[in-house]
């Protein structure tokens, strides 16, 4: 207890001149020595790239010049981004992609977890099958879905024609209106097992006595879920949603492999757009500025994630 | 309030008999303790009464209704759980109000009943708190309150004190006893602690292996245990049991040890021994009925001190007698030390004799 608070003190108060702080650091020099290697590694692989990206975001990098001949342009990259139509299009896509994927994957995962929490024959097999989308490679899954959606050879199109619902197979991923929903379906399919596993673990910790107490108190199945199970899963739900949101915000594999952001930016989200700007068009400066903005947004999400992990339960979800 | 009748109650899980043909009656306003070691079927019995698990066979009556097929909420019962089972995200007020909300009472009625219960249990000042902001004793009081607001026919309590520390347990013990007296409530109380049963209950039902062993007032169970299990379970320290061999008959009837000594029996005890199914007899004696001598006395049996446990006002001596450990209590002024030879004198009127084969208490007639 004393060591923990003693160590936290200098960094929190950030008054290096305090005589006690230095002495405390010295007293805990062995502790610092233990964390030093990982700090050094983090400085090299995380802190420096972040610094370099921020630095680069103030420069213009014409493809005709070498990177060391970059031209300082101040905030111009940021201005250009915020004024471009593509930026708003991509941002809207990212919001739709993230929110829809997160909410639907969570809801499906919740449903699956509740269904699999009951004891029935074949539960173990079903559980194993439902985890498959999450464990297979995203690249492989993307290619499989590309074929499933294919306008000439796709299974979905063939089935729809066979059933007489459409005369021609629909073209899901070459249509600006359907491409994003089509990709979101793939993403949800891949992600809901994660939510399912998290919530199944959470469900196992719901105290049996509490459910029995509610039963004796006269609560029906729905009321037991709403008054006991659901509040108990609040923390694990928050963490799951935040992890899903961060993962979705950072998605790359599915949109990049299935559409590369097309057609006409209809399925570009931030990460694929940044990748294309940087490695497709060598616009390092603009890509860096994008990255800085993305970094700020993700740090905000990260802040809420850490707070949720801290188990802040003081807010009452009234009944 | 109402009486509860269990008729030939059976609960099986596969081939395992958790509750075996248990029949007992709990009178209106009576405090009955179901007591026994872990896995004896006492909690299963309580859950059967509550309706949390279905009965395999037999009948449960609460009041004059057979409730076998009723849901817990329709049985007019309230239950208090071992770990309190308070809804963690609800305030104390909302915890107390919950069973009333489920019964669709009006807001005013709920408020009145909650505040009444809070006043009875002296926790009006806690109503706005969350369960985690309360001590264990306060949480248990809230759990009692949640049972109380329902005004049920029967209170079912499942080891309500076993999560509390020793001091608080003693205090809550008297609170629950007071609760029973003030409300004249019918209470079925499950505990593995025979002391709780003895101190609180009007009658105690001792269970083992799914069977009801003895159902009687604590004093009667203590004085006349029906078999060796009850004898060794009730009382602290437990009754000492020494397996011996019967010898002689009539005036010469005695118990003989492989160690070579014999204990002559009184005429009444001789008649008891004569009714045994074999020559194997188990001698039972409570610590307070054995006299300890530091030198050989006529009628006293030699034993060797194993350990000495001073508790302040009395000292417990454990001694080896014919291969068994015997507990004796002596005044703190008596000093003995381990491995010392002592002589034990048994009170013929207060010893218990058990059949070594059937383990049942032997009766004179």
C-alpha cells in the first residue's frame, strides 16, 4: 500500500523539484529498473512513430521529391482534409461502419450467449461452430465472402434468382448503395462470436442465489433478466462494446480486401483511406494528418475503456 | 402465518437420494431448525419447500394447501439467503420494494410497507444506501427486511449467519430470535451449526444422508439422542463414543475393553445392554458427566491424557480410552498434563449406550 501510493505520487503531482519525489524514485530504483526495458521498447516502437507522424503531418511530400526534402506547410494538410468532400464521405462511412457493426454484433452476441447459457443437447457443438467466424483468418473470410457476394457466381445471387425473388443476381459490392451494408454484414459475422464469448463468461458469474431470490420475490423470467442478469453484465458489456468499437474503427482487412474502398469511395473507412493516401499515392503528409486526427479520436475511446475497466459503478441505472 | 407439513418427501438426482422420505410438521409460529453436516439434504429440503426445485415424490403443505406444483411466488413464502442475495445495483429501499413491485402494489402501499419494515429492523437511516456500502450484519438485516415486507406465511432461512464473523453471528442470532418472538413467525431455518439450532429453535430436525434422524426440542435431542450420529453431532464438544464389548449378564453385566478393564453396569443399563443385537456396545458420555481423578479410585477407569485445552473458566481434557478420544471438562483449578495417567468415573444415570451394530440408542424398556 505504501509503496504503491509512494510511487504514484511524483508522476501525479508532476513537481520534480520536490525533495521527497527524487528520494522516493531513488528508494524505488529497482522497481524502475524492472520497467525500464519495456519503457525503452515502447519509446522506440510507439512514442517515436507518434512523434514522427505528428511532425510529418505539417509537411507536404510531393511524390517527385524524396522524403527528406519534404516541404513545411504548417496546418495546410489539416485544412485540406477538413475541406475535402472525401473526408466527410469517409468519416460518415466510418461512423456507420463502426456503430452498425458494434451494435448489431453486440446484440447478436448477447442473444447467442443467452441461448447457449441454457443447458441443451448439442450446446458444446453449437458453441464451437459459432466461434469459427472469429477464429478463421480475416483475409480468408474476406475472399470467401467476396465469392458469396459475386454478381455472376455468388451463392446469394443464385439463391435469390432460384427463389424467383429477383430476375438477375444483385450486385452487392459494385453498387455504391449496397457495398457498405454488405461489408458490415461480413464484419458482424466475424465479430459477434467475440461478444458472445465475453457475455457467456459474464453470464457464468451471475450469482445463482440472486436469481433464486428474485424467483421467490415473484419475478418472472423477463424480470429476472432485467433486474438481475442485465445489471450484472453491465461492466462486461461496456468493455465488450468499447473493444468492438475500437476494433471496428481500426478495421482494415475486410474493406481493403473485398473492395479496396470502392466503388468511388463508397466503402472507404478511415484506415483504408489513410493507407491508400500514404502507400498508394505517397501523400505522406496528408496521411499523417489523418492519422493524428484518428489517434485523437481513439485516445478518447481508450479513455472511456480504461474508465470502464476501473469498474466505475456509482451511476444508478434506475428501475 | 401458517403451519408447514412435509409428507414422505423425496428428492432424487439420478440414483442419488438427496432427500429420503422426510416427514415433519412445523406448527404455526414455530421456529424449526434443519441441521446437519454438508450434503445431509437440509438445504435441498428448504429449496423444495420454497419451490426452487421440483419434488420427486411426497407432498408439501403450507397452511392447508398442497403447494407441490406452485411457483415460489405463489407459495406465500419469503427466503433469506446465506450471502444475503441483495440486488447490488438497487438501493436498500428498492431492494425492500422489489418483491412488492412484483406483486403490483401501489406506490403508496409499497412506501408504507418498506418504511414499516425499515422501522422494525432499525435501518431507516440506511434506505438510500447501496448494499456494498453496508456491513455484513446490515446487509443481512436488509435481507430479513426484504422477507418481512412480504408478510409471508413462512420464512425460509438458508444459513443466514454463516457469512458473518463470530461476534456478529452471536448478535444476529439474538436479533433473529427476537424477530421470531415479536412477529410470532413460522420459520424454517437451515444451518450446519448445531449451536445455532440449539440456541434459537423451538424444535430441531437433525438430518444426515438425506434422512431425518431426530425431530424434537433441542433439550430433548441433547438429552436423548436416538442414535450415534445425533449424539456426536449435537453438543459442543461432541459426545465421546467408546466402542466396547458387553460381558456377563444380570448383576455381573459389564462393559469390557480390549485394554483389560471392565466397567460394571447398573441394573437399568444392564437391561439396555441385554437388548442389543450383538455384544458390541458403544459407550457415550458428555464431557460434563465424566469425573476426572488423578489417582486410582474404585469404579474409575484408567486413561491417558492426550491434550489439555484451557478455555478460561473450564478446561477441556482429551484422553485416550480404549483407542478412542474422550472429552472431559474440569474446573480451571485442576491441572493435568499430556501423557499423564488419569482415572475416569462415569455417571451410570447419565451415560448413553448404543448398539454397536445398528448404531441406535439402547432403551431399557
